[in-house]
């Protein structure tokens, strides 16, 4: 009988979870992926750390039989869409996403039917079923390039993130019809508390994710995807940088630029942890061990949905490649 797992990384029989995860990784021929927003413990033992789409593409290029995705459900679904022959497991099936939750497939399908003269540019942070209703999937790093390739008179629905959509409207001069969804993490940042932090660190630039509301982006010196924020923060000459995205990305910043001071942008009262993703936090070392041991919870995507969802993903990759030789990264 398997002994229960404790919060301290060992079970009562003395099993070393990290050693067991390494053993199971080899035994199951598994690749472990960790998004930048995951707990640093998971980042440090992963084979690849990065943005959601980039991770799925890297996993697809491996000979692994199993993908253990330390992230959220829509990310694991993308991995399954790109690697249907592999077993994809998620440490906690409850690890969802507020953007995904804000855009139910049936409601989105009805919305699309109500606007037949619009094409749908859909942010990758959505379910496979919503992707299947879409024309082109975009990431925060590819969206502007893809919009630039569409005729100015083409009517566009942008879903599910209204803040990213509003940012893109301002950047491109478009008037895309925006679905009313948002990320609870990026909406948690307080403009008042951010201004206090800027005053405490004069000259420190702000790097922000475009899922943030406009009143946060207005104070940012750099706006970009998680990978872009990471790369910019490392390359910047600034020694102190304020980071307005999920704060676990700071772990990678500190690893790559230990001489710098990275400060997470504050939430509503300046001290709360409301800017940490509660869904990402559901994945733990213990749950990763169990999902590798049992190959559960397993991600399934019906083949009809998978093929329909893959089409707009492929269109994104083709359109992004048309304007850049740089590999497309995710969010």
C-alpha cells in the first residue's frame, strides 16, 4: 500500500520525493515541464521551464512517452494537441485559469454565430473547445505581428482577455470586439500601491504583462510576454526592476541576474499574495510525484476537437514565422 504524502517532501516511510520523481522520470520516459509561474521547487527540477506554447513545442520535439506539465489545464491541453501520441498528465486537474473559466465554449460559439462577419483571434489562454471555435490562436508575443497581416477592414473578435485586447487595439489602431474576460492575477495589481513602490525606488523601470489593466501598463517602461519580460529584465542596465506579472517568474530572473534587485508589483493592500496565481499554486512536488507514479490525472482531448483546435494553432505558427525567424513563444 502506498504511504501518504506529507507537506514536507517525504512520506512517513522516508521516501525522498525528488529522488522518486527522478526515478519515475526515467522509468516512464517522461519529460517534466514547468511554467514560469510555478513554485520555484518545481521549476528547479523540470527539464524545461518557460512559456506555455514554447514548453509544448519543446516537449513535442522529444522522444518522451509522457509529458508531466506543471502548469494549468489549458497548457496541458495544448501539449496534447501537439503531441497526441504522448500521455499528458497534470499534477492537479483543478489547476484551471480564470481566463479559460470566463469563456465557456457554448457561450463563445453563440457569440461567434452572432457576429458572422468577424474572424476570431483567440488568446491561447482558453480551452481546447474554444480554440476549436477560433480562426487564429495568438500569444501575447505573436498577436501584434499577426494582426498586422490582416486587412484593416477585417472585423475581429478578440477573446478571452479584454485587457490584452484593449492593449492591442491601442497598439494597432484596430477596433476589435472584445470578449469580457480577464486574468485574476493581473487584475490584482493596484495602481496606488504601484505608484508608492515607484516612489520608493526612483528610476526603477516597471516591466508588465499586457494582461494587466491599462492603468498599470501606463506606468510600464516595458510591456511583453513572460519570456520577453524575463529577457528584457536581464538585459536592462537597471539594477532594480519592478515586475508586474505573477511573481514566481522572479526566480528565473534571480538565477540569471543574481546581482539585480527584482521587486514584484504589489496587490491591493501592498502586502497581500493576491498577485500569485491560485491555480498554478495547486501543483506541488507531492502531486507531481503522484501523477508520475499513477499517470493520473491524464489530459484527454477528443480527436475531433483536437484537430479543429490544431488548425488555428498552426495558422498562428505559420503567420508568426512569416514575419520572424525567431521561434514563437507563449505567455
